C-alpha cells in the first residue's frame, strides 16, 4: 500500500490556518508561507508580537504579519523554520 503525498493541511483544512510572514529590509524583501495548527495560534501570535511583527491581515483562513527593519530576515526565518516542512 502506498502512502499518500497529500499534506495534512490539505486533508484537514479546518484544523489549520495559513500563516504569512513577510519582511522588508532596505535591499531585501520576501515572504514565508506555511500552515499551522489552529490550536497553536495563541502562543504563535504571542511569539510573533514579541519578535516585532505587526498584524497586517487576518480572516478565518489566513494570518499575515509584516516585519520591517534591519535583521528582520533572521527573525522571520527563525519563526518560520519549525513549521515550514512539518505538515
């Protein structure tokens, strides 16, 4: 029996929320997008606010935070890395 290559976030969309972390520095900008379990959202939101992220947009399926300034690339990368390839 073969294992399905469909991610958990696609199989169970009601359990996940799409997170978008965007950053901009003087000559560098980018976006990280990944799913996170909805049950983990309160602690994740607190961590992002403590790291300097500003809420840009939120609805039932998407949560978008923006980071600006020197060194924000590493901050965003550190926040996203534990969740990027997990689900």
